[in-house]
């Protein structure tokens, strides 16, 4: 065998599977690129809106309560599947397990230059570029001082950059207007300012925020932009200023320090849509973790070669057209869902690497347009988005009769069925938990 374990996919789920297996085994990751982890806001949603399907519980204000409701009401959710392996009171043990795995991950990410802050109980409320806000559990430290719950009664200001967004001219004023309109009127003042970097001799052609963040990796450039931001804010009355997430990507640690040295905790990043710098920062930090744990990375598109009830090899096609087979004792499928190509619709829905059946709830989905799984309300629990591979409690994919398809294949992350991160807010939380566990199961056999 070339490897003990091969993990397919290197988002959060695949990386956690790989580094957990690599503690004792020889591991490779095969990946064709980046997926949802790199596109995400980088903020960890562990569990949010919960309750019986279609009837969300109101008033759940703690993470433990939210996880407990998932365990109680959502038997097919990956959290519930994993919790059935616990021997004691799963309503206490599972949240502690989430905390243990999360604390370990955040400490590993900190060594790679990304500090996560938040709480295992209460939520942080971070504004986004739509002028609304996101309830989340952990975010990068460049965002946390912008937790709106701590800023009530203060004067806040949003900073925009001309030409950095399709709606660049109005973006900062739009955010402040929306926040004023939607119930967050309890700020003393909500202001905005738009900075045109060209007025300061900095060329800026149709930047989006992520490109601007990339230019900030150059320390000298970042110093100039910081000075311009400071100059603009000096003429305003504010107690906290929100910038788009532009504080660098690969050099984030240093750029954040420059801003903190200059502004203390009175400036933070707000959340912007994909592609956003914090998601890419997270993905790059995961890449560094793979390297530190000695995991080999094979770039290419994987296709499965299952024989009988075991997988021995996969074929990998690289971008330059080369094809190779590579073998392992165990495999972890962490290929994501629609956006990263883990679940595809080519006439019928199926899982892309091994052709595994995909499910909505307990039913296999073959219909390319399954009826009744999308409703008119975008905030409703859209069943289509919970589509994915179904597994046993050890995360091994099963068929419609509940039989394990390949005894040495495990699945993790958003390729799984049974949860809808948009609705239940367990996106990176599920990738983290199932990834770590799939890595451990793949070694234990
Ligand atoms: C736009 C967006 C914003 C989001 N925002 C948030 C958020 O703010 N907070 C939150 O908690 N969650 C968020 N989520 C959800 C969260 O990002 C995902 O649930 C999580 O990142 C999934 O991680 P993953 O490792 O399972 O998959 P991915 O990160 O998608 O990784 C899949 C990997 O598999 C690889 N791959 C796929 N097919 C193959 C193949 N055939 N061969 C080789 N490699 C392959 C891909 O290249 C990639 O490396 C967001 C999702 C999206 C799409």
C-alpha cells in the first residue's frame, strides 16, 4: 500500500481527518482544489437555529441548548449519529466532546497564525455587508471586537472602499442604513465613510475585498492603507469602526497587529460574502497544518475503484492530464457538497468519486428535481440542501437498506446528508466534528 489512509478533499473536514489519522499513520490528501471552507466567512457556526424540522425553537440562547435540541429533534444529523456512540449522558457528553475537539483545533490554528475567539456558550453577533448580522460561535480575532452585543449605546461607523465592490459607492452607507432600520437602533450613532484609495495615489481598479486584502500582505502597502484609514476616521466621531475583511491573507497576523497597535480594539472586520479573506486565511492555515503533521498532498481529481466491499486504490487525474493510481488501507471521503463537486447531478444525483447513493432524510434521491424539497421561503428548512451520503454511526456510507457499502471508507463534512448548514447553522461545526472522528475511525478500522 502507498499509504495507510488517503483522504479525498482538503477543506476543514478532510484536513481534520488527515491530521487525526497522521498522529499514528502515513496519510495523503488528494484534492482537486479548494471548496466551501475557503469560500466561507471563516466564522465557525457550531449550532444555531434548532428545533423540530420546520418549527424552529425560539429563545434558545446557549450553544449547549442548541446542540441538545439537535440531538433531541434531528436523529439523522451527524451530531446525533456521532452522539449515539457515547456511553453516558449524550446531552452532556456530546457538547463536551465538541468543546474538546474545537479547543484543540483552535490551538493548532493559533500556531499557524490565525487566532479564533468566541464562546462555547453564548453567541457573538457580527455585522455583515448586507447590513444585517451573523450569530456565530467563534470568529477570527480581527472580527471579535465588533461583537454588536458589546457595542450597544456606542457610536459605530462603517468604512467602505471605493471601487471595491459592485455597489461600492453606497456599500458603507447601505450597511449603516440597514442596521439602523432593522432593530439595532440602540447604537448612539451609526455612521459611514467611503475611502477612495486613488486620491492617495494608490491604484485601485475594480478591486473586490479579497483582492484588496491580498495587497495588504505587503507590509509597506498595509502601512499606507492603515494611515489613510486613520486619517479618514480622525475626522469622525466614533467609538468602534468596522472595515471590510481586508487585513491581509497570508500576512494576516502582522497586518492585524499593525491595526491593533494603532486602534486597539476599536477597529474590526465585518463579514463579507464569498470569496472572503477570512475563509482563505482559514484554508491556508489548514494547508500549513497538513504540512506540519507530515501529510502528503496530491493535487488532482480522484475517482474511485471499489471492488467488492473494499476500496484498494483510487485514480487521480492531475491538471496536466497525467493519471496515476494510489492505494491505501482506508479512505476518507471529504469532498464537500454541490459547490466543491462532492455531490453532482448528471441526470440523477450521486456522489461523485465512488458513485455512492445520496439521500434526503432516509430516502435515496434519484430524481434530478426532487419535488417538495424546496419551498418559497428562503429562510425555511430546504430539504434539498440536506442531501448527501448517509452513513452508519462510524461514518461509513450505507445503501438504502442501511448496509455499509465499503468497509474501509468513511465520510465527513458537507458531503454528508442529514443536516442543512444554512438552516441549522452547523456548517464548520459539522465539518470539524465529523472530520476529526472520521480520521480516528479510519485508523481504528
Ligand atoms: C459560500 C459559503 C459560505 C459559508 N459560510 C459559512 C460560515 O460562515 N460559517 C460556517 O460555519 N459554515 C459556513 N459555510 C459552510 C461551511 O463552509 C461548509 O459546511 C464546510 O466548509 C464544508 O467543509 P468540507 O471540508 O466538508 O468541504 P469543502 O471545504 O467544500 O472541501 C471539499 C474538498 O474536496 C475536494 N474535492 C471535491 N471533489 C473532489 C474530487 N473528485 N477529487 C479530489 N478532491 C475533490 C475539493 O477540491 C475540496 O478540497 C459556508 C458555505 C458556503 C458555500
